[in-house]
C-alpha cells in the first residue's frame, strides 16, 4: 500500500509538472482594433485540428499581470468561453493580452494585441484604422460592413458617407443585413463610408461601427488593335543585305490578335520559290508609354532582285477589326560613291554661281563700301589719334595669372583686333622704346589713343596692388574724363569690386564690363564670337578694308 501511494504521488507530480509546461504560440499576426467606447471581443484561436473535440479551459490576463480576468458577465471586462469581452473598451485597455488554454495533458498560450483608437477630431473615422474595399465600375456591387460576426443581426444598419447620412432612397442603393448594394457603380461612389449598429448587452445599448475606405476600379477601356508599323512605305536595301521586317500592332488583349505577313494574298514565307523569308514566333511587349504591342518579324537572309518592288503586307485580324499595311523593298537610289560625286558636282555648281554673281556686282559693292567708309576714315585722320586703343594690364606675382594675362594681351588682342579687324593697339612693353620715362610714355600714348582697354584680374581687386600697377592710369583719370576717352573694362576672371578704386567702380557702373571665358584656341580667337563682338562694338570703327570685308 505504501508503494502504491508513492507511485500515485509521483504520477500526480508528473502530471502537474507537464500541465505547467505551456507552449507559447506567440503574438497574433494581426491586431484587433476598436474605437474607444465601443465593445470588442479578443479571440483565443489556439486549437489544433487534431484536438477539436477535447475540452479546454481558458484563462486570460493582461501581459505583465498575474491577475486573471473574471468570468462575471456583469463586469466591463470578462471571459466568455475562449474570448475576452470588453463592454466597452477604454484607452487604458490597450496592450497585449495572454490567453492560456489547458486540458489534463497539455497547455499552450497565445498573445493578442488590442489597439484602442480615437477618431480624428471632427470626423467619424480614423484613416489609420479603416477597412479597405474595392468596387468595380459599371457593375452592381456591394459594400460589406465587416467584422461583426460576434454581434447579432440588428434591425437596422445606419450608413454614412464622409460622415453624412447616406440618402439611400432613389440612389440605386439597397441595404440588407450588413451589406449595402449599389447598382451601376461609378467613380462618384468612391469615398469613406461608416456603418454602425446598436447592440444590447446587459440592458445597455452600445454603438458598434466600422469605417470603410471604398475604392472604385474603372476597367481599362478596350481599344481596337491598330498597326503601328509599317505604314505603307519604302525601304531601300542593297542586294545581298539581310533585313528584318517588323509588323507591330497595339493591342489591349494581345492573345486575341493575329498578325501575318503576306505577298499577293499568299503567306510571305511560302510565296517565293527560292530565297524564302522565314517567320519568327510572335511575341508581346510593353512600350515606354505603357502600350501593349504584338510583334511579328519576317527575316530575309539576303535580299534578291525578286524581292524588289513587291508589297510585303502586314495583316492584322481580330474579332472586332481587320487592317493591313505594307512595306516595299527598293534598291538604293545612289550608293555612297555616286552620292559623293553628286555632292561635289552640286558644290562646284554653287561656287560657279557665287563667283559669277560676285563679278557682276563687285564694282557696285566696292564703290558702295568705299563711299560709306570714306567719312569715317577722314574723321579718324582728323582727330589726331595714332592708336585705336591703349592696353593697360597688371603685372602680378602669381605665375598662372601672369601667364593668362600675357597670353591675352600679347596673343589674343593682337591676333583678333589687329590682324583680323585692322585696329592699331598700343601695348606697354611692346610698343614703347627702351629708356623712355614710364609716366611720359603712358601720358603720351593715352592721349593719342581713341580707347583705353583696362584688363582686370582677381589680383587687381586689391586696392594697394591696383594703385601700384596703375598709378599713372589712376592719376590721369580726370584728364581721361575731360577728354571723353572711352574706357573698356575686360575681366579675365571673376572680380570682387569691394576694394577697387572708386574711379574703376565709376567706370564699371557707367560702361559695364566684358568677361573673357576663352581658352586661347582657334575657336575663341574668332572675331565673330560673342566676346569679340562686344569688344568691337565698343571700339571705334575699324580702319582699312579688312574691317569692311
């Protein structure tokens, strides 16, 4: 008897130990949401298919709490079989709840999250907690008031759209059960709907509502298929060259479109006795603009004379339309050699016409030019000036800057203004004689110049530097103004005018500046570029015939 008692005690302890080993099923894959102040049920769906007939006991408690939820149905929160009910749910109820399922042989747990939300202020819904349903346009469809299986069928369901009572009478709408049927759905039926019922519990009425975002899907309009290519045209191909002929057609339902290549009402791959083209398998694709395209390719391995002058017809057939278009192969009108010879002949013909025209009108053109230029030349000769412009430029300490200035002054200015435009410049260091006093040279050269070209760099923006390099020029500023000598400011780089002398600021404000952005190549040394046109515009009229030409 003592032995049997010990065995019973051991078995009882083993049963208690096994019962306490609960299998954790984790958190439910989706949350249960409820509007604050409305009732809700949390499900404990942890039954296995093989033990549906086994009796289980269910207990619930809020996570991080060891207090079980009561089964008293008069409480606001109570357990009803495998569910826990909230009548109603409050904001403090939000969180995770643990369901424990037990029987004499095993135990398992599961966590379910309850989300308690509020509607947006002034609205009857919260966009973050809405069901979404899709209706098909042009059909009779229905909206379902979802997730109400735990509530008895009410006598009446109230429907709102955008929080306004929905006028159902005469609008092609018919409510029944938890649904709202809409006849001939249109895009106007899209919007935010709310359905609500009154549910009685323990003699108290509770409002139960669901917010639904309804989207209306308009079926894509089926357009008739159309041949995109070819479009009754000619294709020039050399004999012996391979060619692919494409038959492209737009289609909404491409499997209902049949394409074929025919020649004289016979399939192209069977028409010719030899050198027969071959057909590829048709295929579908989508173009960049979203158009569905059906394609059939006809391969010609080597074009023969018998292929010329024949219409290869792309034929489209469907249950709604039929159409066709052709492409005709032609030999090239001119090969490359013949084309070049013809081009040279045409060019020679144009030159001959130009020479003849020039000879006919040469005398009149020269006389007209000299007549118009004569007053300018006489005026220049009578103003006592020897130079068209005096070039004043800095001699800085930075190697790159000095190199750029020297290239511009010693190469660019003489190349364009003197050689190509016929101007005469005085460049200090090039046109002065050794041993002459600097001040006298500058004074004399400026007085004999019609313009003063002042070259500015970043280093000249420093006042001290500019005074040291241009002290003679600055000293002559009043005389330049009194003699009305026009000054041309050229920037070789971006200049900060904060520290420059007021005289330079005055000139800039009245005459502006011209910015150089060239690289001293042949293209930038053309007088017809925008930079040199601006310089020439401010220069006096160019002497001699080179400017006129």
